[in-house]
C-alpha cells in the first residue's frame, strides 16, 4: 500500500487504533479493517494542519503501550491505553477520532447501513406539504407584537 | 452624474447581500456603478451535494470560518479575543453563498429600544419607514413562508408557500401545543415553487449551509447579481480593496485595490459605498488613514469598529425515540417560536429572544458533534449512540438580542496581515451581563420545549463558538455623531460622500437573523442616494 504521509508502521498502528474507535457492528467490519487509515493518510496529505495532532497521538499511543507493541495488547488493554492518551491530550486525540469518523461515514456502504441510498442531490427528498390548519390555535392568540 | 473623468459614479466595495442589492438599485436610475469584490464566482460544480463525502465540505472547502476554509479571497481574522468566531464567505454573493436563508424581519419595537426599554439607542427610522423596502427585497429575492403571523405586523403575501411539514415538525408541535406557545412557519430566503430565472425550487436535499447547487436558495449571486449585471453594473472580481482614498477636503475619491495579478490599482468615483460586512468594512475604514482622518476614515469619533454585536447562539438538541429525519429538508428554516421576544423584566433581563426550531445534519456531522457540539463517543458504545441520534435529532437555535457595547469591537491587528500585506482585523468580544442572563433563561425554555415534546435526551451547547454568522453594529447608524458613524441614509457623518450599507449599519441587533433587514436597509439607502446623487457626489 502506498502512503503519502504515514509510514507503513504508522499506517498499521492507525488501522488498529481505528478498529477500537469504531469497532465492528453486526455485519459491518471495524473502521481500520475497512481501510480508514489510508483515507486519513490522504486527508493528511491534503490538509497539513491535521498532521501534527494525528502524528502526535500515534506517537503517544506507542509510548503509552509500553514495551509491548500496541498490536500485541488485548482489546481491553488497547482501550485503556487509548483512554490515557485521550486524557493527556484531548485536543489532538479528538482530531484523530474526527478524521476516523470522516473516513468511515463518507463511505457509501456505511451510509447504506444507515438507510442512506444517495447523496442529497440530485434527487433531494419529498416531504409532505405544510398544513395551514395546524395554525388555528396560534392564529387565535391575537396580536403579540408591540406598537411603537 | 459625476465628472466624466471619474471611473464610476458609484463605487461599491463588496458584492454580498447588501452590495448586490445596492448595485441593482443604483444602476436602475442610470448611474455608472462599479463593484470591487475580493472573491470570485463560485462554480456550481464546486458544490459537494452530489458526492457521498459531501459532509466533509463543512470542514474544508465550504467551512463557514474563513480561517479554516482558507480560500485565496479569505483574509485572516485574529479571534483570540472572542469566544464567538466571525463567520463569512468572501465570494460574489458574499456570505449568502453558503448560509441558511432564515429570513425573518425585525419587529417595530426592535427599532425603538431606547424609547421602549431604556437601553442602547433607537434607530434613526422606524419599522414602517423600512417596510416598503422589506417588501421590495422579498419580491426581488423570493421568499417562502406564510403571511399572518400574529407575532409580527401584517406583511405582503410571500412569493412561495411555506416548506414541508414533516415528522420533525410534528415533534416540535407536540411540545409547542402542550405549552401553548407561539410558533409560525418561518420566512426563508429560498423558493419552494418556481420563481425567478435559472432557479429550481428547493427539493429538500438538506445541507444549505454548504451552498445550494440548484439556485433554490435566494443567495445574492442568483438573485440580484444577474439583474444588476444586465443593467450595466461593472463587477470586478479578485479585487481586494486596501483603502478608501480621500482628497484634502476629506471627501472620498475612490479606492486602492489589488487586482487578480497582485497589481495595485486605483478606482475613482463620486461616491463610495461600503458593503464589505460588519468586519470587513470597519477593517477597511480603519486602514484608510489620512491627515484628515488619522484614526481611520470617518472615525474621528472613535466609533468605527466599536459596538460589535453578534447574536450569541446556544444550540439545544432533542433526541427522539421516533425517526424525525432532521437531515432532510433545508437545515435552517422550519418554525420560529417568538413567545419570549418582547421585554418582560420579570424574566431578569431586558429585550428577548426567539427559538429557531431547525433541523439536523447527516451521520458524519452527527458523529463529529456537528451542530450539536457533542461528538458521539468512540469505542463499544459508538454505533448504538450514533444510531440513537442520527435521524432522531432536531436542533433549536436560541437567538437572542445582543446589546451594543463599545468595548466589543473590530480593530486592526498590529502584526497579522492578509496575503497582500493589508492589516487583518482583530475581534474583541464578550457577552454582556444581560446577554448571559438571557442565555441561561432561553436555554431553559428550549429544554422545556423538548421535554414537553417528549425528547428522550437533550443536548446543550450553551455558547456556540462557530456562531458569528451575524456581524453587526461596527459602523452604526444614528443621529448623534458622537455615538454613530452614519446617519439614517447610510451617509457618514464625517464624510458626506461615503456610505455604509452592510451589517455594520445596525444600531441594535434585534433577536432575529439580520439579512432581510440588511438588504432592506441597503435598498433604502441606495434609493435615497440615487435620488440625491448630484448633491452628495464629490
Ligand atoms: C454559514 C452562515 C449561515 C448564515 N445563515 C444566515 C441565515 O440563515 N439568515 C440570515 O439572515 N443570515 C445568515 N447568515 C449571515 C448572512 O450571510 C449575512 O448577514 C449577510 O450576508 C451579510 O451581508 P453583508 O452585505 O453585510 O456582507 P457579506 O454578504 O458578507 O458581503 C461582504 C462582501 O464584501 C467582500 N469584501 C470584504 N472585504 C473586502 C475587500 N477588502 N475588498 C473587496 N471585497 C471585500 C467580501 O468578499 C464579501 O463578498 C449566515 C452566514 C453564514 C456565514
Ligand atoms: S435544502 Fe433546498 S435550499 Fe437547501 S441546499 Fe437543498 S435544494 Fe438548496
């Protein structure tokens, strides 16, 4: 896999982290397994301001994991590490979470699982027309504004 | 007409809501009008609505904060002194290029707050003076809505009917009817049926805040600009104005600007009209220093840039058990509740607020906190939490009247500049005590509404950081030159051929979105200027 900003090691770590952030759900695989790390790598290439918080967070995760690599920790321990990193630098961590959500929820297959068949245009949505009879109580309230 | 050696009779700076309306109005009478606009035309192909990743546009190419969006036309703003960030769009059509199109009018009492409530200042004219221009503006832009709201004076029939009434409206209605509060389908600057040329009616696609690709939204680039251009207005894009020039007598002579290639040019005119918005206009006037105006043009009073008003906004969201599909239908305009609009001192504050009962956003924006301000948690609870909110949430904006205070202001940053080296604005703002008391009270009312509507969870963002949509008051109107920059016709007290017509003109803020009033004021000023051009032109 060719990355633009992340090293292969960072990409692998990000992928594992993303599997904890957005885990599997029913038939849906977790975010990392779906390839969200590669999408985040593309975001980092396009938007340099995102690099510092994401890379800082990945480094902090490695450090917090201690001697054993993050990959070798069990699920409970991974989440514990992530919570600690989040508490230490919530701002950077939340950027990594945000970019993971960005990568995950822009996928048509994930959108389909939420009942979204198309982007908003060109079809839009058909909604019921406004029914003026609903206003009868309010109309009867009389004048509610002040004269000058 | 001005002397033929002048480049134009009237030079307008800024092509947004007010600049577009004034360009159309002034050119009707045959004046030679030029508009300098730092931005460009947004190409319809740039809108993201047809892509699955459309929600990303809120964070990138169509972000509302220019510091995040970073278009070439955007200038940096130093926000370190304000909890509310100014938001704007720098393009042909200005901040109406991607907005929500909520289009309420101010009420008669809003123009008379000193007389009625003993605070701030009265406007130099009344609602009734402005009413014909509200009507004219509505007929130009196309509004959807319904006349007959008992909370407002009677008004002319709306151009197109109110928008759809769906499950989210039913949810709100449960609460409103339980509480017996006022509500009305609000006026929106968007068309629900065919109106105007090259525009399609709204198809309820949802994310108006990242622009409208079909021209349903009544943005200035699809309403006024085609007509103004047909009347011969010259619109120069990619033209960043650096300063307004003056002669030895202190009369405005035109502007210096940087063109598309970065070349510094001058444009001369008999009258200069500022329409660069509530941050851009004071910035330019403050940057236009001369021997006659050492503190900035028309600023010997020190009032330029002062009295900045936002509408401090809280978002209160109700999560419902049933599907309300808040992501469908125009994001902003649904219903207004003006139960608490007029002053009732028993509430602990003066003036009032409205509850804007709005919709919601798609799954990505819900996950990221979107307009809720509360991101969905990551980890094992993520999917259930997301599914409980997405398509189940409606969001109400609490919009309250912000009183004008001289300490809240736009100044020039001593260090920060834009790409052309022009000093950037610095914004200093804090919500006053009255505002804070009103915020607390209004959030409690919004909670009460959602409780009465049967929401299972209520989320509150008590002061939304990215909510400086409404930039008002920084070159305020008034009769007193010590407390105002311009008179009721937009004419500067200190420089008779300089006019200001944008959001900075507001004497007070009212508790409704400002743009229908901004455009009505611009039309009224332009009308007067058109009739009196010979007398005021340099
Ligand atoms: C996301 C968003 C949502 C909104 N929703 C609503 C809503 O629902 N209802 C409502 O009433 N209002 C809403 N608003 C606010 C509304 O857009 C503004 O009130 C309105 O556009 C202000 O009009 P204006 O003429 O004062 O300035 P603008 O429309 O901002 O126009 C100013 C123009 O001046 C140009 N300019 C500035 N400086 C220079 C310079 N140095 N040289 C050349 N050109 C310059 C800018 O590029 C810009 O095009 C919203 C705004 C935003 C950003
Ligand atoms: S909801 Fe309507 S007005 Fe808003 S973007 Fe979609 S079509 Fe345009």
